C-alpha cells in the first residue's frame, strides 16, 4: 500500500483513481471491488507512464481486516484507504425555496444522497495533492482506458472533464428547482450561456482536471449555492445533472468531452459502455472472448 516514487520517464501530472466503496460485513462481498482493482492494474496502471495512486474512500466501515483482504487480493500496489465518514453525517436541511420532497426522491436513502454530494464537490477536498482525478465506481470493470492519451488531449485542448458516455434528462421528480436555481445563478453572475439538463455525463466513470475546478470561481460559487439549498438531500439532485448544468455554463468550447476510448462493463446495470459483446469485428475474436470472460466472471461473483 506504499506509494512509489516518480521515475524520470513518468508524466509530471499526479493522478488519483478513486472509488467511494461500500462497506460489507463479509469479506466475500469485496470480490467485485477486487475485480475492479485488477482491471485497473491491468488496463490502466500497467499501460501508463503517469504517477497514479488508487484511493478507496469509505464511510469508516471498511476495517483493517477488510482493507488487508482487499489489498492482498488486488494486484495494485499503491492503494490508500481513506475514511470520509464525516461526509455522511445527517443533513439538517428540511426545506428550500427551490425544491421539495417527492415520492421518488424520498425513495433514495441518505447514503445515496451523500454520495451525490460527495461526487459533485466534496471529493476535491480529499484529493488536493493530485492534478487529475479519475472516478471508477466499484461495479465497473475496465476494458480500455488510455489515460496518458486522454490527459495529453485534455492538456492540449483545455478539456477539463471527460466522461465515457452521456446520461440524458433525469426524472422531473428528482430535478425540481434545478432550472430555477441555474437561471438565478447565471443572472447574478452575468453568464451568457444557458444551462443544459439533457447532456449530463454518465458519472460512474470520469476524469477531471482537478486543479481547474478547485480554482474556478464559477464552479466554486455554483457548488456552494447548490449545497446551501439542501436540494441534493431534499429532492435528490443527482451529481450527473449538477455536473451537466455547470459544465454547460462554464466558459470554453472544449471544456467537456465524451471519449469512446474509455470502455468498460457497468456491472450493476449489466451494460457495456462503448463496447458491445455482439460486435465481434470491433476487437476481433480474442477481444470478444475477453469481454465474454469478464461478463461471465462478473455474473459468478454476483451470484
């Protein structure tokens, strides 16, 4: 679990690959997280010249024995376990001028809403030593992720946020008031761009220029306003919709890009992103068999 030193052939940028992992009572439940870790090691770490740490955030419910199990069974050598228990404290907001509770928003638990807040803003507070932050959820198995190429494109074209796919409009019952808040925000801050709510990043995997967002005043003011309303907890405003809104009003034509070179299995949805197991010609027979093996292995682990 020790961080390796930066060698002369490595990129200058420091990268953190992060997950907000669930805590379980039994060790066997961590097999999917281990599968994720091993795919990261095989597909990203071994193929990259970048300096990369792997951070496993948790609610304070992954104890030392469990951490040891995950580390021993993962091929990764640079895992850091970080408790973010304070980010899951009970929210005090009960009402807001922008939103209200609905039957749908009430169906989401407190932990899910904390996760939305964490991945919209709070994770930046835990990754201050890193230039780029990659989110890869614990139900994602990576097939392709050319991180060095992606970061090179980000630097060269001033791209600040990259996702593998797009999520369209969220349900109106969990987006109450977002449009009104955004309209108030752009008016107060004299922003000409109009927010979009139909072009949201699929946020189970993304890579961001973390330094940019830590120092960008528009993003900082927007995230502070969103958090002050309590609507992430009251109406379950999702991090994907909030990212979609802020990315659509920040200056710059290339700030947000979708990169189909990021390919993975989103296991909990049983869905391949940018890779179709039926398209044998795309990767050849060996690639197809590799995809099939990963999918079967995931099914076995979740049985």
